[in-house]
């Protein structure tokens, strides 16, 4: 079996299900406590007005309609036969339990849907939410809970108007893991105020909380986000291509080899993307990170604590 130097999520799905499994992005009409004034207003400064949702979704469509439209698109484009219902935009556990149940039920009713993925904030993870999500595991589905940690530098989080703490994250991670759900941590490299060492400390934090998956991406500037004016005014910069490739390779070397990599690059929708220009070529970014690891004769987990570094994935 061909193995790459990175433990990719898509490869894992292919091995488990024997076919291409595609995520279907859904918009459940949520908002975010960091936008509606419950925690703060204005949202995280890197987040755009659509709550980092997918551009091709019509949020007024029912969940069933959104699923149907996207399934068709993915079947035609990728030949996908199994799907993951992915609630992506805004904070997808920020509603009452009956409302969440109704949305998740609708999203998982199709027998071709093999998993449920929910993007949310640490302070919107409660025991009741985890209990609800665990019900879908008992029904035979995989359930991933995606929570942005972004960085563990609290000063950076505060400066980005994140309105939550690293301790909030630790508590949420514990609840998710205890409920038997799969934890996916989002990390941004190059946030204003962060250093390369902050990024590596954040990766070590992922090991500490035993993240099952990671979405790592470069800071990018979306013209709809607050950071756009910072960037235009020269108050923040974005990482250079080589700088990002080298930093992510460093991070992958210390990340647990068991942590599945969902993503290694990030960009805004093309019409809103201001910087960095190199991030628009996602394949080049991923290929260059793999090449860098190969050049070092290294791989994900090569510098992870020795008691598990010999395990293969
Ligand atoms: S990144 Fe998440 S938590 Fe921050 S404003 Fe956007 S939806 Fe809310």
C-alpha cells in the first residue's frame, strides 16, 4: 500500500469505506455568540460575514434540499457514493437541543450519509450537546466535532476578538472525547501577534488534548473580514510561501502520527481573496509541504514522543 508522509483524512475514509466519501456543506441558519452580542460583536477578525460558510450554498433551502443539490453535484463531479453531512457556517451547536436534533436528523436521514460533522465554538459545547451527538454514534454514524483553537497564544486570541479562552477549549475537548465523538481542531498559522513558536506550541496542544483530526491553514485575508482593513493599512502581514511550507512541515513532524489531517491550506472564495496570492494554488501548497518532508526524510509524527512514533498509520 502506498503511504505518504502525511496521515490524510481522505485516505483514511477511502480505506474505511472503500470509496470516495464527500463532505456536503450545509447551512442550518445558525448565528454565532461572537456576532450576536452574547459573547461579543463583530466576530473573530479573520472570519467573514458568511461565518466561513461555503459560497455555493443557498441558506434558505431546507437541509434536505441542500443535501440533494450537493449530492448531485458531488456524484457528477467526483463519483462519490458516501457522504458526510457537514454543518459548516457559523456555530452549529448554538441552538436549543430540539432544534439541533431536528436539523441533525434531517441531515442524516439519507442512507448514503455515513457521518455527521459539526463546526462549532468551544463555549458552545455542553454535556447536553455531546449527549445528543453521541446518539448518532449509537445509530452507526461517525460524528466529528470541529472546534477552532486557532492558536494557544491567549493574547493573539484576545486581539482577534475570539472571546474565549484556551481553558474553554480544553474543557470542550474533554467533553467531546468523553462522549466518544471525534475531535477536529482548527489551527491558523500566521495570525497577527503569533510567532512560529506559538504555532508549534499549538500543535503540541493538539497532542495534549488528543485531537483526532486537524485542519491547519495559513492566515488568509478575506475582503469581508475585519482583518482586511488591517492588512490594507499595513497593520498585519501574511506568511510567505516558503515560510508557511517550512513551518507546517515543522508542525507535522511533532504532531501525533495518529491525528488525521483534514486540511493543509486555506483561501477565501476567489472573488474575496486578497492575500496571500500563493494560497490560491492549494495543490501546490500541499505538494510543497509533502516535498519538504520528503527532502528532510521525515514524516508526520517523526518528532512525536518516541513511545508512539514507531506506530504506523
Ligand atoms: S470564526 Fe467561528 S466563532 Fe469566530 S465569528 Fe466566525 S463563526 Fe463565530
